[in-house]
C-alpha cells in the first residue's frame, strides 16, 4: 500500500489539488513548509519534505500558519 500523503517535488498548487492544506511550521530549528493530511480531535498529522511525518498537538498548532 502506498502512502497517499507523499508528494514528489511538492508545490502549493500540487498540495491543494490533492486536497491537503499547505502550512508553514515555526519551530526552534527554523521555519518548515509542509501540509496537513489528517486531523483528529487531539492531533493534527502533517508532512514536511525536510522533517517527514509529524504529529502536532493542539498546543503546537499555535506555531502553524496556513499558506
């Protein structure tokens, strides 16, 4: 089974066309661009080309900005 949230050479246009939400995530190590591919009441699952998959809590969502 392939991972449907993985995008080769991601751009904002490709991310939106696949139904995901493009975001920028401000962490201690810098700013990372990625996309949200799944949301639950407790966690938001995002994928970043530099970080891979990441599970964000509600507290971490204050560092996320939608593009």
